[in-house]
């Protein structure tokens, strides 16, 4: 009737006995949570990509992938980082 397994029902009952009504709201942060979606380097590249090229003294008005990669390499980023970004 509930379309769930007996094991899941047992887990819910066991959690309720241990934590009461607060077991309905699991504390994912206590278990470590998800890893960050972007590394610090990726955040920097994202910040550059979201900015207008004119802010960096360039003459074109919008980034293309190849222009962004060339700019990142010229700024000292590795070709691998620039290509992945």
C-alpha cells in the first residue's frame, strides 16, 4: 500500500525511536554533505567569464570559448584549466 520495502519501514521506525519527530528532518550537514560544486580556481574562471571583456581592457564585447581560453592562458592559467572551464 505504501509502495516501499520492509527494510525501509524498519529504518524509519528505528530512526523515529532514536530521534523522535526530528528524525523526519535528517541532518545532512552532520554527515559531511555534498562536496563544493566549484573549486576556488573554477570560481575565479567563472568570475572572469561572467564579466565583460572590456573590463579587462579587451576590444570585443562578448566572450567566445576560444577567446576566453586564450585570455586565461595569457593570464597564466594552464591550458588544461582554460579548456575545462
